[in-house]
C-alpha cells in the first residue's frame, strides 16, 4: 500500500515574485526614486512645460547625465571607505584638454579625444589612489590637496583663454544635443556606463571585494584581499569617469573655461550619499548614486518653478544629505542589534 505525502503548504510571501517585490520596496534606492517622482510631478503640476514640453523632457534627462558619471565614480570610491574630492578639478582639466586636442590636432578622431580624456582622468585617479594606499594618509586629506593642485594646473594651463563652441567639430557637439528615439545621446552613454559599473560591482569578485574592504578594511587585510590594489583601482575608476565627464562637458556646453567643473566634487559626493551610499563605506549601489544625481539636479530646476527662494533650494539639498547620513546610521545600529540578538538566541 503506497502512501502519498501532502505537499507542504505554500507560505505567504514565499514566492520569488513576492521576494522581489519586498526587496524592491525595502531598498534604499526606492525611497529616493519616489522622492524624484514626487518632485517631477509637483513641478509639472506647477508648470506643465517642466516635463511635457520638448525641451523640458530633454533637459530632465540631459542635465544630470554628466553628474551621473562623476557620481558613479565617487560611489565606487566611497564604497571602499574613502572619498575623492578631486573629481571636479579632473572634469575641468579634461574638458579643457578636449578643446585643445581639437584645436591643436585638426581632424583628430572623436574616439581618440575620448580616449585622451579618460586616460588623463585615470592617470590623475591613479596618483590619488597611490598616495592614499601607500602613504596611509586619509583620502580626505590627500584628495583635498590634489583637488587644489589639479585646479591650479587647470588655471595655469587655461589662463584667460577659453574653448568656444566654434573650436569644436559639429559631430562632437552633436553628442551633447542630438537624440536617438527621443533619448539624448549623452544620457544613453551615461546609462551604458552605469549598467556596466553596476554589473561589475554585483557580479565580479573584485567588485564585491570593494564592499568587503569598505565594511572592514582590517578584516579584509587579514582575509587576504588585495586591499591596496582594489583601493587604487577604485580611484582610477573615479578619475577615468571624471575624465569622460569632462569630455562630455565640452560636448554639452561648448564653452570651457578655467572654472569648468568647479564644485562638482561636492555635488557628486552629495548625489552618492543621497542615493544611499554610506559615507562609512561598504553599503550602497551605483544605481542609488545615479538616482541621487537626477534628484539633486531636478530639485535645482524644480524649486524655482515652485516659487521657493534660493536659500531654501540649497537648504533642501543639505537636509537631504543630512537625512541620508542619519538614516544610514539608524540602519547600521538596527543591523548591529539584530546581529547581537541573533548570537544570543543561538547560545
């Protein structure tokens, strides 16, 4: 006589779909995305041209795209429990380099200019990473110094000169204005870079090791991770993406002076922190940094439409940054308490 075993009852919420929905609902990035949507809706209600005009939709996608690249690079560095304050200066240097290449080498291929900008940015990032990794000096101090050095080199090189749109080829300037299926080319480039960076951090061992290093650098050393190499790599990525942003800055705005990229380092770090990248390292995603970049610049466009004074525009950004840091601290304390409670239950 055979017996049949009744199938185990399906626990509510145990399906793959429900787990995915739960993970999305509880993700830090979800709250930032909702805030972005709310800002866009509020500005559109106040002025429908904010979104529904041809230029409005284009600017919504186009304006944050360059900052997105810098924020992604900054996020990679912050994940390792470091910070890169030199990215704005790197943007300025590579933007001016872009114009000089077109002026000094007539007919140079656009791809060669991109390569030159990324190479210079990566080299400057390598200098940052090497100083941080080998000198054992906090990245905040090192990159604060290199920020001023790189900016000084930019000012000395540029002087009173500047790059004008007429100095740049039409095909190159089209990268900052043209669209494919209604999506700005510059935004497409930024999203492709974002997807590659997110895939690397999630799927490759070297990418996951960056989180381990940021969570506990000493434990990472003891475990045998190549901490020095990984930290240098993170700074090279940050510099290279800032270099690419500088090239696209020239394409987007056409005019490049010694002030190009000024203050971008704070915007990039702010975007990453607002997007859920913990300033203490080991937590966050480049997706969050990208959403933070869009939220940051969308707020700057939306608040004047809503009739909010300039002071409060800056205050809102400050509140978002402080709120993100406080939230990160609260979540860290809760996680620590859960770990302690779990250990006590297993005793």
